[in-house]
């Protein structure tokens, strides 16, 4: 996100504006808010709340729009979906069937990508601290590319691969020292961040890597941050990357491909976010001239707008100074507002509320922290007990960042396509939540 959004309700888009920008949502008089052809009230009745609801057609449409923008710009670019944004197997499988590979950052994500049907050769393993066990698993399975983030990791990976009689396919992730202009907690391409190899050191390390046993150099990679809504940081980072590739080639070093990372932002509130065509144009102007295959690792752009968190109002409470709308969803479900002061649109599900008089509300969850706030001073209609609301654009970094804080089970997730609904992750039961715990024998006979 750019600078934390000002909490001035006047600048918030109205419900109709919110809907106009989200074609998979509509409101019908009887049915209320619908995702594709399915009323959210029906999903709540069948599967309970809080629930994540994902629109398959939206994910599909966004993947196609991005892929077409890239090919339309004359680029040979392959999309590797950054599954940290949403690791539901159904979501990964859907993107895989459309042609995406996967970008993973842990052994767990690697296994999940495989379980979703992504071929090992279509998986990129990123991340600043991969363990030996994770690297061994990925190498043994035939991972497509490992993005190495330091000289230390290169040495470790070379030794592991050589001991297995393998050559690890490697790209060096460089840190271009570019400010992505995003929230401090999700910027990754500044010199002070933990990510990547300083770009000035990358040339020497690349030359060294070319002669390291167990390493097969594929190319270079960069990722400067997330929720990037301006193109200038991309232009600067990719220009530096292209310059690096040219100097590597001038030294006769092999560069087969360039991984351009992810980070493309989406409009949560009314931020002007770049179009895929404008982004593709920047790629073409910078790394495009290298004539190499490109890779991209988008997460949020593909799935963020496609998901929402469906919640029910527990009660509306009139505090001393403010009106509180207390939902059955909380910060343990969707932590983005608490963690990054992120703005998410919140809309009523009932059509009768759609044009009712608005008044400011604090939209909160039941967790015992004041930070458990989805929105502050948000203009909303009266919302009585049992009414439903949808917290929008929660398809990325929503369910994946959930916890069970306050012993709250993980919410259910459903996927909608047309007028079909499928549960893609059942709600965790209270029993399952405590089933992993073990009471030591010396306490077992307690009073
Ligand atoms: N590649 C790498 C190496 C990454 O670290 C990330 C995200 C991506 C790709 C995908 O970035 P995207 O296209 O989704 O922006 N929890 C935060 C976002 C953290 C992003 C971490 N890295 C949030 O809710 O805003």
C-alpha cells in the first residue's frame, strides 16, 4: 500500500462505486449481494460465517488479462503464481490449469504446489532462508529454479546439490536498492532490507557461481516489494537488472532468463493502480530488449480482488463515543487492517441496506485487542444482529495469514463458479483445534 490511507470517510468510494469496479459482484433486490451467480446469503446459510468466498471466474479473467498483456507487448513471459498470497489447493490448481507455474517460499508451499498438480519443473523456490531439508526435498523432486539470495546460501546449495549428484538450477536474486514506495513492512528492494544480493556484488558472485560445483546458473531475479501502485520503481529496478545482465553477458557468463518478481498492486480504496498493459510496457522498455524469456511472480494481483470475507454481525454496540459493529470475523481471520492499516471495502449483503442512511461505524471483531479493527469511521447503514457483511478484496494475504488466536477455528473457504459453490477448505472444528495438544503425563492425572 502507499502511505497508510487517510481515515477520512469523505474520500471513501460509495457502495455503487465499489460495485462498479468489481464485475463479479452484483446486488439483486431479493437475493442481495451476489458473487457471480450465487447470493452470499445462501453461502452463509449453507456454510456458516466467517467464510472466505473466492470467484473462480475472476481469478481466471485476471490471469488471462495479465498473460494477454504480456504477450500483447511481444514478451515471452511465464507467470509463476506466488502462492503465499493464497495457498488453497483449488486456487493453485485453477491457476495451474490456466498455464501458471508456482513461486513457493517454503517446503510446505512446495508440497502444496505439487499436491495442486504443478509440475516440479514449473516451480520456483524463493525466500531468504531455505533450510537444508527444504532444499533437498526441492532438488530431489526436480524443482525448476531456486532463487538464491546470498553468497552463503549459494555455497550451502552447491554443497547440498553436489552431495546428491545434482546441479541446482539457480537464479541470483539481486537487491537493486530501489524504493518501491509501498508500506514499510512489505518493501523488499532497499539496501537495508534482508532480501537479495546487493546489486554491486552480484556480478562477482555470478561469475563465482558459474564455477561452483552443484550449481547450474539460469539467470537473475528481482522482487522489490508488494502492493506497488506506481510504475517508476519497477522501471528503475528493471533498468538496473537489464544493465547487470548486459555486463554479465559481456563477460561471457550465461544468462538464460530473467525473473522479474511480483508486487503489482490493486486498488483497494481508490488508489490508481497500474494496468497490466502499462506494466507490460515497462517490462518491454527495460528487460524486454534483452531478448530473454521472462518470468513473473505475481500473487495479489491475480487473486486479491477475487476473494471476500463473509461475516455476520454479532451485535451493534453504542459505545461512549462511537458506534461499534461487532462481527463474527476478527483480526485472526484477516489481519491486514491491524497489521498494515490496510483499507478494505466493507459492504452490507442485504439489498435493503444498500441505500439506507449511513453513519460512521467502527467495524471490529470479538478478539480481545483494540487492534482488532477492520475499519474506523466507516460510513455504514444500521447493521443489526445477524446481518451479513462482505469484506472485499481479501483473496490475497487473507486466509493464509489467519491464526487461531483466542481459540478461534480457521474459517471455511468456498469457491464460486457461475452458480456453483464448492467448499474448498472446510471450517476447522473446535475439536481439531485442540486435538494436536498433548498434556504431559505428570499433569494427566491432575485435579
Ligand atoms: N515474489 C516474492 C519473492 C515475494 O516475496 C512476494 C511477496 C511475491 C513474489 C508476491 O508479491 P505480490 O505480487 O503478491 O505482491 N502480507 C502482505 C504482502 C506480503 C508480500 C510478501 N512477498 C500484505 O498483506 O500486503
